[in-house]
C-alpha cells in the first residue's frame, strides 16, 4: 500500500477526540446519559481536572505549534468528514466498550463506525481506543485502509505522550507514519 511508504508530516494527519478535552465538555457529558467514558471517572470533574486535563491542554498547545489539526467534540458525522477529506492519517482518540465507540454524540456499534469509514479511504486509521477487536476485524475485511491499534488498554495520558513524540519525529525526520510509530514505540518500551 502506497500510504505505508509515504513521508508524513503532522499537517497530513488529524486527531479527533470522541471524549472530552475540556472541563466544560466533561461537565456537559456528565449531565448526559451518552458518555460512558465520563462515568468511568469515579471522582468526576475534580478527578479529571487533577489527573488528565492538564495533559490534554498541553497536547493541544503542542498540536498548534506543530500545525497538527485537532477536532474536539468529535461526532460520528465529523469522523466521516475527516476520513473523506485531505488527511492521510486519522487518529480516533476515544473510548471503546463492548463493541461500541464513544463519540461526542453517543455510542455507536462497530458496524455503524465501519459504515462511517468511506470505502475509498486508503489512508491510515489510528485507533487510540481500548480493545477494538470487533471494529478492527471489520475494517480489515471491508476497507482498504491500514488500521493501527493496540491490544493494551489505551491510557490517555500515556498515549498523549506517545503522540507528542510521534508527531515530533514526523516533523523533524523524513519518516513514514509507520516508521515513526515503530521508532517511538521502541523508545517507550512497546505497549
């Protein structure tokens, strides 16, 4: 596949966040029955502020510096638009549970997410979600894109650090996305 050999810059990529990236988004999601991710924060907004919000804010500042497009409050429709747009790499940074991906507008089963991925998308879909086995299996069988995923729990703060290192490598070296990812994962001790 040609995309595997293409030199990638941060501007060729986009990260869409299906989970809250601000205190206001977290508070709004807390009021809604749609967010399973928010419910997993037993300490609620104070815990989110104390343990993750600073990392997210730092990453967003980093992304602006490196001209890496960020899409907060990602809905399923916006996700489809990202995949149909100018981006070679689309990172979905979200929550996956029981065959469903969480977007800002609710949970969608892997079949609905598959249908949201255009049949013509031949780029890289980087799934930064926990245990997306059913979705990966469907994507591999029915879409021409490359899918990056992990069997491990996708701890948000850890992955934000990995993406900072990954996009720094893409900006400072002439690398493919897969080369940069391999280099960074080796440096982080492969998770």
